[in-house]
């Protein structure tokens, strides 16, 4: 069976966790020297105005990026779920 890797854009991540996309991109660039986030391609889309820069992240990159975010309610819920899943797999 063919397995496909799931990707999420930084735009969707920002919407899902109720943060500004600009903040997500800033965090991504700040930590681009880490092994997990080191080989991310930035893309640009223009819809008539200023181009929007964004990136596609795989599941591991998405999880890592979210753990770096400030603890808003949606982020805390994600981190809690992540920790419960990690404990269950030990």
C-alpha cells in the first residue's frame, strides 16, 4: 500500500492555533537552524497585493513548531495531547 506524507501549510497552522501567520513564519525562521526545521522551502503566493510567504511542513515539523509556540489555550491542548500520546507509546 502506498503511504503519502501529510503536509500542512503555515497558513493553516496559524488558523488552527489562533495565531498570526507572521508569528508562525518568524518562529519558523528563528529555529531554521534545528535539524527538524533546517530543510524547509519557503514559497510565495501573490493575490493582487503584497506576496505572502509560507511553507509546507510535514507532521514532525508541524508538531515541533507547535511545541515552540507560546501557551495559548489551543496550543496547550495540543501539547497535552502530544504528551499523553508520548506516554502511551513508552
